[in-house]
């Protein structure tokens, strides 16, 4: 090695006493490594956020884990205010499983013969339904109560 090509400087520990071109290559690799680690940490933070909007107003969950956080309240219940229209009663392959109760129902349902255009108004049909419902006793998606007036969410 030639004395002219060797540079001696006070450099950080990750620099080696070697040619300047080699020093640049090593420095580029180290910078790329730090950038990759930073990007990985940002992705982990974004994936552990509760909301899909990273800058949501409500605070989200910040955890250092590979598990996706879950809310403690049940997210399995559908929005019952959107279940109205033409309904077909089926025994298999339903859209929703429903239990009929007499009190504390999730949805009050009125059976109508036409214009089922409000929450809780159901028109029972045999073909071209908006939703397929199966009546069950155990493990329903939501509960209903049949009413003569004031259908919708109680």
C-alpha cells in the first residue's frame, strides 16, 4: 500500500484506515442500514396503531409486539340500523343469525308488506332478498323483538 493513498484522520470507530473510496462505501452501507432500521421501526409503530389513520385524534394503542391489538368491547355485532329491506328466512348459509327475544333487543322489527326503507322494517320475501336471516337460540349475531310500532334501534 502506498503512503499517499492512506489517510489518517480522527474518524468515528466504524471508519477504517483505508482508501477514501472504501471509506465512502462503508459509510453508505452504514447509512442504508440505519435507514432500514428506522423504516422498520416506523412500520412496526404504524402497524400497532389502533386506527388506520396514523394521526387520529383519539389515542391508539402503542405496543412493541407483533400482535394486533383488539378493543375490549365486542366488534362482532353488526350495525343493526343498516339491516332492513327485503328479508329471506333461511335454515342455512345466512347473512346474520338472529335470536327473537321479548325484552332488551338490539333491534325492534316491524314486518311490513311494502316500503321496507327504514331501520327495523322488514319485508319477508322468497326471492331477491337484501339479507338472509336464520333464527337461532344460541350464539346469535344480534337479537330482535317483533313490534307493531316504532321499529328500529331501541
